[in-house]
C-alpha cells in the first residue's frame, strides 16, 4: 500500500511550477523594488540639478541674493518632501550646492541599506553683476 502511494506521489508533477515560482519570487521582487528605489534616487538627483542651475542663474544675474536664493531653492525642491541642504556662495562665481542623503531618498529602503551616502548637485556660474 505504501509503495503504491509513493510511486503515485513520485509520478505526480502538478506542483513543479509552483515550487519554481516560489524559489524565483524573492529575486524578482528584489529587482523590482531595487529598480523602483533607484528610479526615485535618480529623479531626485535630476530635480536637484535643475533647481541648482535655476537658482545659480537667478543669483548670477542679480535677481536673487544668497539668502533669498536659498529660500527659492528650498521652495522648488518639493519632490516627495525630502530634506535638503542648500548652500549658496556669492563672489566672482556663484556656487549653489544642494545635498541630501541616500537614506532620506530611498523610499523602500533598498538603496538606503547600502549606506548613508550624500547625493550632491553643485553648480558654478560666473556672476554677471
């Protein structure tokens, strides 16, 4: 009786696809979640570059001074309400430096697990005043 049951069980292959799916699922989900987090990080850095260029240009032509330029940049950095630091140096050149940390930006935490690296966007423009 037991031999007959074991032979029937060994010949039954109805659950093979389920086993393979369960084995591959963590890897596939890790890739999807990692790609989502990487996308958020890259979009945040792109936004930081755009705001840094715009702010540097406005300060360079004299439309804004350093303190109002900092407030302007922080008001434009509204992508998902992350925390940013904005430093503006005015001299012969205008330097706008925007920083945030990877742990602030990695929404799902996969990129943040790599370490607390700084994401930086720095733009230098010749002052036109």
